[in-house]
C-alpha cells in the first residue's frame, strides 16, 4: 500500500490527502444526490464552464490537430520516460536546481519536511497543487510542526472550511457565496487577519477579504511549495499556469522554492509547450489564455528564490505505466474538462469519488495510482454511465471509457498487475460473486444451444408469472431499474419460424 | 538502492512490452496544427491584440512614440499614484513628462516596500495577439518578476508592430527559456466564487497597456 492511503483526515482539518474511510462511490453519491444545494451549485457551475469551453475551442480551427499532437507528445514521452527523466534531472541541475526522487507519498513528504526544516522556517505558502494534495503534504508537514497555507482562493475556502476540494480546477465549486461568507467570518481570524467587519457575500468583497488575509502571509513567507503543469526535459524549465497571482507570489517572493511534480508531467522540448499552452487554458477555464503563466529554469540571480528543489514523484505512476491499456491516463494535463461534461459528476459531486482526482479522470486514475483493493477504489470504475462525453472533450484524447471497462474487468476477474514495481496477482474483488456466477452461467448456456433454447422458451411462456423485481441478492439492482420485458417468443424461434424455409417472409406480426 | 534507481528501474520494466523505437523526436510527433490562426495584415494583428487584451479587462491605449511620455504622465496622474517603480533599463525619456517620485527596482527591497508602491511601468518581451497575452522576460527594461506582481497598478508598454506576434507558437520561438518568464493575460482574476469573474485577488488589479507605434 502506498503512503498516500494513510493520508490523515483530521490533521489541521484541511483534509486534502486521500480520503480514508470514504464510503464506496454508490453510497457517497447517494447522499450527494439528495443534497439540493450541492446539486444546484454543481449544475450551475458545470453547465456554465461547458458552454464557455465549447466557444473557446471553436475559436481555433485546428483543435483536432492540436489534440492529436498533444496525445502523441505525451505518448512518446511516456514510452521513453526513463530517458527524459534523466535529461530533465541534468537540465534542472545545470540551471542551479536540486533534484530529489520520491518513490511514494511518505518519501516525498519526508523530503519536503526536511528541506523546510533546513531553512529554519515553520511556515510555508502553497500554490494549489494536485500532487501535494495527492500525497497529503499539508497534514504530513503539520505533524512535523510546519504550517502550510493554501493561497488559491478556492483552496483557502476549502482549508478554512475544514472541507475537501471537490473539483480539480475550482475546488470549492460545491460552495455558494453565502456559505463562503460564513466560512470567512467564522474562520479567518483564527488563521491570521480576520474578515473585515460587515463582510457581505458579493464575490468582489469576498475576494478582497482573501487578498488582505493572504497578502500578510505572502509578504513574510520564506518558503514556497508548488506543483507544476509542465517540466521541459530539454531546458529544465518548469511551468505553472494560474489565474490569481498567488502562484507568482509563491514562486517568486520566497527564498526557497520546493516543487513536487509527478514524473508524468514531462514534455521533451521547449517547442512542445506551444501545443499545451493552447489546449490547456481553453479546455480548463475556457479562456484563450489564463491570466498568469510562470516559467522558471533553475534559479536566477537576484530574481526569485535563491534555492530551488524539484521533487520527482512516482507514487503509483510507474505502476500505471505498466498497464498497457491504463497507462494512457498518464497523458492527463489536469484540465478538468471531463468533470464538467460528466452526467455522473454533475449529480454526485467531487467528494463522492473519495480522492483528490474526482470525475471521470479520477475514476480511472485513482484506482490505478492506489490499486483496486479498497472498497472505494474498486467501486470507482463503475462511477460512470460510459456515455463517452469525457473522451470527446479530452484535449489529449484519453479514452476514459476504454480504461473504465478495462478496470471493471480487473475488479471482477482479478489478474496480474504491478504494485509498487512488483508483479501482484489480484484476486477477484468481493461483492462481485453474482456477476461472476452470471457470466459463468452465460458462458455455459451459450456453449450448450439445446439448454439455451429450452431455457428461453420456458422464460417466455412463464412471462405472466414473473415478478417486477428480483428476489434475493438481485433486489438492490432491480430496486432502481425496471426488469426488461421478456418477448412472447424467443428470437431464435421467431427467426426459425419467419426467415427459414416454410415461414412467411413478412413474419406473423 | 536509491529511489532514483528504483523509479528508473520501474519505468524500464513497465515499458517492457513497448517495442524499441529510435525514431527521432522531430519525426515521432507530426505537427499538423497551424502556426497561426487566420490570415491577417500586420495592422489587423495589432488590432486583434488590442481587442483581446480589452476582452480580458486590460485597459488599452494607443499612441505614437513622441506622445508616450505624456500618456504615461496622464495615466499616473489619473491613478493618483504617489510613487512609480521603474526597472533599471527602462528608457528614462518615457517618464520625462511626470514628476511622480521614482522608486528603483533593487534586489534588497522587501515585499512590504513593493506593496506601498503606487504604480509600476515596464516594457515587455513579446505580445501575443490571438490570446491577448504580454510576455515579460525580466530583461533590464522589465525588471524583477515581483515588481509587476506586488504593486496594484501595472502600466506595460508594447512597441507595435515589432513586438507583436500572432500566436503562441510564434511567441515561444522568440523567447529564451533560460530567462524567467511571466505571461500576463489581463489583470489577476478569479472565478472561484460561483464562477463570477473578479479582478485582482493577488496580482495587480489594474493592467494598462500602451501600444506605441513609431509614428
């Protein structure tokens, strides 16, 4: 088990690690679907972004070619990942940075805590980063006496609200303005500068309160922690794409910068950025370009941090790479377009997915990074209607439905997978016995045509006697569905009667 | 075994099913996308830059080189700034028409000092018309990255048409990755509260862009 699975929920209340003890998706989703406020907030948000995104994408006539180039760049990088990692290490080191390698979450957290301690500081400012959320860095630092302050407005809302992020791009999307005002009023004071007197719930006032609260922290911060959207192997350049400027604050004001980045974030050449800087903003925030993009190569004298540390994170990525079907999930550039079009995400919300990666991408990424042994991870491949909308919008053409089906098969059938670099044979997951039994029965029936024919005739002739719901273990399934109506006559009999010699051409009815 | 070796070893084993492939990178990735979108004259490209900057709520001004000092003086006066931060390599003549006290971009100045500055005036390295983006590369006329971040009012001067390109691919060609780069598209903004766009959470709340032609 990787360290990420021991992420601590309590800690300082930020709960940004992986979500231990989460119920499996169906249960979590059931509660979320009954929360009217949450559904309203989500519906508004996903539909707004969806419409804007379609417009932003339509502006570029070569979208299909950009998408294809993005897919090919990432696939090429992944198939030569060892070579590009070595090249990146060399370039970053040559530019004045220090590279660290972390096999799992625990190791990454230990490295970061040690680096912070070496500076003598007990506070860090953070720019929103999926990788550090994935490894539960804030909680791990707190255990070492180091406070990590999230500086993205939405992350601040989540942190102050002792809540969990629910969307990759807009983590507090599940909160509306009056909920946010209440959180600011009651919580800001205990973290630093309190909310201004008489704070209303207009977005402008709320943003201003966040600006004043956080500026205090930026101006005194000595250590910044970030992730990165891209790392260029050829030049050693790191790229952070953002909107608010908190990223620029964290990347340039502190004396020490520590960036924790998944090994899959590499692109080979400087030129490759021309593809992703066109596809990422349009797919994620539906903008031609996000307000701020920072690119830094090692350190620069008297401009920005004097020390730069890059922590390269595996934490299940090489295991994912070992899966021939599933490895395409590593192409993901975290744009979140798949969340916004997903009918399941729209109703269930991000928390139901039980990991920092919600929505369709989370449904294929989390069970691969963490394995499918836990109940929530085994349930995630089923958190989809397989409608394919996620594949349509993906700017790097990840065939999410294909991976979902592949993972379902793994959950039900078990088989050989790689966990932490080693081959492991998974047993079929519990709770799928009925499915397996049904499949076995089907296999037998299809290889015994006479038995199949008899069974079908029997089923048709007793159709009036059959119940509307299934008894026993099938009750749950039929509780939310109508049983398919049985035809009066089996198809094979109908064909025999109407389409073969002796039957009428038009059929009887 | 170090984690470095462990991770690289896992990568190699994970890729055991992948056939060896030594196709050079340039051929492995066909780039059939466009170098720029649309067929525009130089003047149209500058016009598109102005439109896209304004669409993202930057305030755009246009003038000729001889008019520039007066425009900058007016913008500083309208803002009522008590001080203006000036990077060391910025042409002094650009501020010739204003007597707002200058503050130098010094390595030892603290973020608190920068926070008290009224306005900052910089040049840029390149501007991208299709996306409405200014790119600063920390050259002497643009200064340290933080000076365009902490003060609340940023005036950026773009020479047109020679500093303007159409597209992102064309911009990357002109830039040196070894320099620290900041791409700016409109003022700082957030949409985190019910997706309502609000300007200026942490960066400058007002971005004014002066497009200067040789005139």
